[in-house]
């Protein structure tokens, strides 16, 4: 989506994802690390490592989109543009219901010792965790078209049957990740709110109005996490914003279109237009 021959691109890892500092490898990892904590650290890293104090664009998908929104709200004068690809300024209540159901699934495991920590990996709970995720990450329209199956029209996800799809694409994927890291990321996502700080004191509309960056709001038309309606509610409070939903039945996955050429072309065109202006 971004041309490395034109732009200096920095891709930071997020706290809790197993690549940066995470509870699975740090006993002193806090109970909650927020999106704001992440972007504060990223800002400090850009300044100390590269001497950068202003960025041309913050691009993010999903929890990366939450970070893009936080960048623009917390450092209004330092950000020229943001791309909010399947994300929102404040995690919606309906989304929190999903996230807290996943937290409860992990908490119900006998290996859970409190505060999202585990005495051993809760294999059965992570199996359930993956299957719950499968219902949300892709849309009802996606499943109606059987795009999880190999005999569906291309592009599809190539599974021979539903049970294999649930095992290989979801159980195995989440089963390979430490439960403590999964839990920490749920907490970070659940608490995301660009106004939850001393700058805005919970006033979401004030936080949105303070953003100086040009904003590209690009929800997935069938995303079940970050609804187009959420971005529609945010847009009137933004100074410079375009709302361009991705016309796709791939749900949340439309924003990360590794195997979806049509969605990739759509996103690339929108992002290049923003960066060219």
C-alpha cells in the first residue's frame, strides 16, 4: 500500500503481540497497556532513533488503525495524514461485548491464575477462542458465498470443509500464541479511546475536533468489529476527513487483503490518492 521508493516507512511492533515486550516473556508486564501507551513509545522512538518529529502519514489496519487515530489526536501538530483502515476512535460497546466474551473464555480455563496470566497454556480455551474469532473476522455474506472452501469462486481460503477450516485457519493459529499475550491484546483493544487522557478528559467529540491531519476513514463494508456507522458518526467532528468503505464481503479481512486482489487494488488507490494530495 505504501511505496518504499518514495516514503521512509517505519513499522513498529505493538506491545503484547509477542514480538515487542509482552506478558508471556515479562513478569512485570502491566495489567493494561493502552493504545496511547503504544503511540507514546512510538513517538519517542522516532525522535530518539531517527530524529523525526513530524510524520507524513500514519497508516494502520485494525489495532493499527486505532493507533493511527491516537497519533492524530495525541500529537495533532505532528501528523499530516492518517489512514484508519478498519478502525475507530473509541471501541464500540458491541465490539467490547465480543472482546469480553473472549476474555471470559480464557478466564474460564483452569490454568488461568488471574489478571490474564496462566500457569500453563490453556489449550481447550484457545481452541474455543479461535472458533469464536472465526465467526467475527469474516462476514455472514462471506460464509454464505462459501469463500472459506476451495471449491468456491476465486479468491477463497482453500479449505476442503468447514471443520478443517476452523481447525487450520483458527484453532491452530491462536493455539500457537501464548494465552497471556492474547489476553493482553484484548485488554488493549477493549480500552481504546482517543479521548481517555488528560488532554480530552473523555470528550470524544473534542478529541476528534482537535485532529489536524487529513483523515481517510476506510472501514470494511461488512466488518463486524468496526462498523461503517461508527466512522459515519465520527466524520462530522473531523476537520478534514473522507469516508470510503471497502466494498467487500470479506468482513474485517478486507482491510488486510493478502489474498484478495480486488480489495488490495481498492485500498491502494485510496491510499495513493491521499498521499498524492
